[in-house]
C-alpha cells in the first residue's frame, strides 16, 4: 500500500547487512592471505553496509529528484518486476545495469535501443512503454526459457513457482531442502 508508513522488517536489517559485508570481506582477506602469504584487516561500517538496502532510493533521488516511496511490485529501476509470461510469471530484472544494454536483443524489439531507454532515468520515465515493448516476447516464452535467456546474458532473471512446484523442484529435492 503506497500510502502506508514504512514498516519494520522484522529482522535486524542493519546487522544482517553488516554481517554479509563482513563475511565477504573476511573471505576476500583469507583468499588474499592464501595467495600473498600476508594477513589483512577487515573493518566494516554498519552504516555503509546499510546503504545497500537503500541504494535504489539513492539512484532515484539522483536521477529524478524524487524521494522514493513504496510502490508494491513496481521497483524503482526498470525493468525490475514480475511480469506475466506464457506459463505464469517471470522476474525480469534489468540488472546488473552494466549488462542491460548488451542484453536487450533478448526481446527481439529494436525500439529498446532508442536513446530514451539507454539510461536509468529514461527507463524510469518511460517505464510503461518499455514494459509494453518487452511483453510480447514474454507472452511467447515459458518461465524456464526466460530464466535461461537471462542467465546466458548475465541478467538476474527469476521465476515465480507455485507452492507445489517449489516443493517438487529438482534442486530442492537434491538438497533435501524441505523435510
């Protein structure tokens, strides 16, 4: 509900974010020590780590001058949401952003190369038009095809599975994720 106040996450988000950054920093230091034979010091700022959670709001402010607000599934960056496809729903994520322009051929729509879609601010401004241009391709492809096409181009596409599909997913079965 876009009109609601911010909600508590239910978990200590700042601490979790700092923990992830500390984990990656520690792994990097261990790898470097194994390679160079020298140790290193890892210093993590919770405030800096927390910026990962508001990065999109910062981009929106810088690119459009607007203060980010809650929008449900309508993510600030474009494309970055669940969209219908031939057999359900796929997460079409235009990121990492550095990969997006090199991957737009996936949609077989030359208008996506127009100047207005080349930068974050343009894609945000022309969200509805961009989503309308990619929808015909999505309508012709299944979730798994979309997922694989995104993987091949280095994009973080995803799939929305139904509960029974999640329980029966080969990866979950192989890992005995659900017992």
